C-alpha cells in the first residue's frame, strides 16, 4: 500500500564531495542520506522518519524543517546495513520501488 499516492520520496543529499557538511559527517563516507517527500509536506515527516527506522537505518534524525537525516553504522563495527539496502527497504515500506534515477523512490503503479 502506498502511504501517500502521487507523492515520491526524494533523496536530497547522499555522498558529499563538496564539503557542505560538518567535518565528521557520515555523508563523506557514503553512510548518510537526507530525505524528504516530493511535496515537501512537513506533516508527513514523522511517518517518513518511522518508515526509515523500520527500513533499517541506524540513526534517523529530524535534522531541520527541510529534511530527515538517516545514516547507518560502519560495517567494520559489526553494524549497519548499507545505505542502498535501507533505501530499497524504505521504498518497499513506502509502497513503491527504487528506480535509481534522480534520487527518487517512485510510488507503486
């Protein structure tokens, strides 16, 4: 079941190669993403964060009014799923599928 028909999940930031995050950010290690909904309806962000936790992200944080920050533990520490695995799980929980294009999780048809 699609949580919000017609609304897509957007990955607004993943790997950071431009230095836009703090020095110790997991975005530089490819272990963090910032997500939002395509309609940017902040009323949906609480459920979006819950879906991200259920999808396997180790840390989910309502970082700003603009997005939800999600990250995973280092595999070296015996933790975390890869970010991509969590995104696919989030897409399935959302009721859609990962098309891998433009950082958008498309709703199920």
